[in-house]
C-alpha cells in the first residue's frame, strides 16, 4: 500500500512537470514567431508605430523629400524666412508680448524686451524655438505661436532674347515655354534651340539645363518642357552655346547673363 501511494505521488509530480514544460515551450514559440517576420505582425497597425521603414510616418517637423542638387530639387521643402518677410508673434499666456516683426536687411529682428535674434534663413518652427529661447529669461516656459503674414512672392526671371526681359511672379505651374511667352516671346535674334534654365542649388552652386525649345514647339514635344521653380532663371541666347557644364558656380553665370538677374 505504501509503495502504491509513492508511485501515485511520483506520477502526479511527473505530470505537473510535463505540463509546465509544455506551457513554457508554447510561450517561447509564440514570442519568437517561428519562421515568420516580427514586423509582419505589425502590418495591421496604423500611426507612427506601425510597420517597418515603408510604413513609418514621416519625421515630424520635416518636409518630404531629400535634398539633392538636381532640377527636381526638394519635394515640398519648408519655407525659410527672408528679408522683408513679416511675422506675427503671439504669446498664449502673456499677450503683452504679442508683436508684429519684419525681417531686417541684416537678417535680424528686434524682439520686445528680448533683443535681437536671427530670422533670415530659418523655418517657422526654427524661428519659433529661437523666440522661445530669447524669452526664457522673462517668462517661465513661454508658449509662443508664429504666423507668416507677408512674404516675397515666388518669382522667376527671363533674360536674353525675349521681348520683355525681367522678373515675373510665379503664380501657378509654369513651364519654360510658357515663361518665354509671358516675357514677350522670342526676338528674331533668339537661338531658341539652346535655351538655358538656371536653377540655384545653394548660395554658391547653380545647376544648368539646355532645352531645345525650337524642336519642342515644332514637334509638339511639350512633355519634355521643364516646369519652373521659384527663383529659376530662363536665358535665351543670341549665339550658339558650344558647351555648358551641368553645375557651375554662381560667379560663372556672368559669362551668360548679368549677375543681377539671379
């Protein structure tokens, strides 16, 4: 009888140990996702935590696209403040500091009771942070909002052999061929088989592109026509341009057009 109880007790203990091992094995198999991809279990999620690199939301505060020195430029870049831009500064908890500021020719603005801070070249989020830092000595954790009230309108410039060379507002989607027509059309001396599009990459570098406007208009190949971006310069030469580099320095543009045009 005593042996019977001992055998029964050993059997119960063995059964309990076996159940614990099976439970641990099942839990481990679930956590490691055998043969599968850990990220695949997140495919049904949405928001910033969903999916891998292909489904992660864009980084907050950054525009889409990469900075590449090409005629495509950035995709939806954030606007950067320029001289003569007007911004409205509003403090949520301290309206006595509300003010309207103009970016001065030297790039600075004069904040009420907080001195000078740089404005030119900053995006609105960057400028907001600069103003917040400037007022930390006066306000505890200042809450500030900044709105762009007035700014330089987007423009393009057309020079060379056109009827009315000059600077024009870029009010809508405009191509090189349309820009030439806006500027009064071609003159009789125009070499419109070698129209040059200049696009600024940065303060020192300019990208160029030669367009055969004559061929495009003759063959109705306007799909090859380039779309303008703010600040572009279209130049229609009088003589044949034998060779032009894809990227040139800004001072080198004086060989083709006056530096005041860009």
